[in-house]
C-alpha cells in the first residue's frame, strides 16, 4: 500500500491574511521636489537661451541688410552705370525719400537725430536798440543749440512741433525805483496769413525784489519753468524790466523737446 502522506514536494505557501499589504517602499519626497525644481530651471534657461539667440540672429540680419543697402547706394555715385543699375538706383532713391534723414542717420550710424534743445548764455547787453524793448540777447557762440533757431534779436524759433519743457533764470543786481524786477517769456504762433499782425502772448512771468536802502550789493533771481505745446515756426523771447540791471553770469534761458 502506497503511503500518500509523504511527498518530496514542498507544501504550498500560506495565503496572505486579509488587510496585510506587505512591506511598503518609502518615497524620498524632498529629493523628488529638488529634482522637479532643477528640471523646471533647466527648461526656463533653455527657453531664455533660445530667445536670446533668436534676437541676436535678427540683429545680425538687420545689420547685414543695412550694410548692403548702403553699399548699393554708394555704387550709384559712379558715372558709368548700366541701364539696370540706373533703375535700381532710382528705387534706392525712392526708399531714401521714404525713410527720411532720421532713417539714413540710423543706417549710417552717424548724425543720429538729436532732440531739439537749447541752452542760451547771456550776451553782454551793449546794444539796447536791437530787438524788442528790454529783451535779452544771447551769445550764440557760447550757447548750445540743436534743431532750434536763434536770431540776433534774441528770438528763438521752433523747428519741430511738440511738447517742450521751457525754463529761464534771470538774476538782477539792481533794484528799480518805481517798478518791480520782472522777467517774462513771450511767445508768438506762426502767422497763417501775411496780413496778420504780430501778436505776442505772455507765456510765463516771475518777480523778485532787492532792498532799496542797502550799502551791501545784493542779488535776486526770478525763475520760470513749464511744459507747453509749440507749433512749427513758433517763436519765443525773454523780456525783463531793465536789461542793464541783469547779472550776466547767472542768467540763462533754455528749452528741450519731450519724447512723444
């Protein structure tokens, strides 16, 4: 009789108990967060580098096209040109008219468009008969003028319309016996008709005073400043009580155009 209770095979494993899930692997949460942040930074740097390279390539292409335009424009100066070259030069001339002087200044890198500005230095007031009564005269040789005109009568003319910051400072060394010491900026808009009369309007005015009974030399300064919109060919000048009372070393007048 065969004994069935003995076998060479191992007994089957015991089935797991209900509710027992075995050993759980512990996750390293700080390490995962650190790696996520590093990956995000790497993506941001890669994207930023791509944008930088794209910008640099665009600038290089723009510079190459500008240099090519100038080279072709210089070839038009030659006297012996073929008919097709003449036609090309005419196209370049048309493009020149479209971009204007400011665009050519940008392409050549020379003569960039300068913001209209003026800083005027007072001239020795030895010619009281020139200009309007008691208007200040300015030394053009020692003054700073960019895209603004100045005539011998002390009148400034605007060439480019827009908003301007205007300032003036006049220092007096003597007191008038009857009227206060005053400085004013006057302006006149361009005439629409040749029959129009000269109409000057007071733009800014300021006063200062000195003691009349004083043996010690004194000075007082009247200042003006403001922002105004000017038209093309609009004019300005500075008028004072008596220009012989003005101190030349500390008196100035200026303006500059604000960016649109």
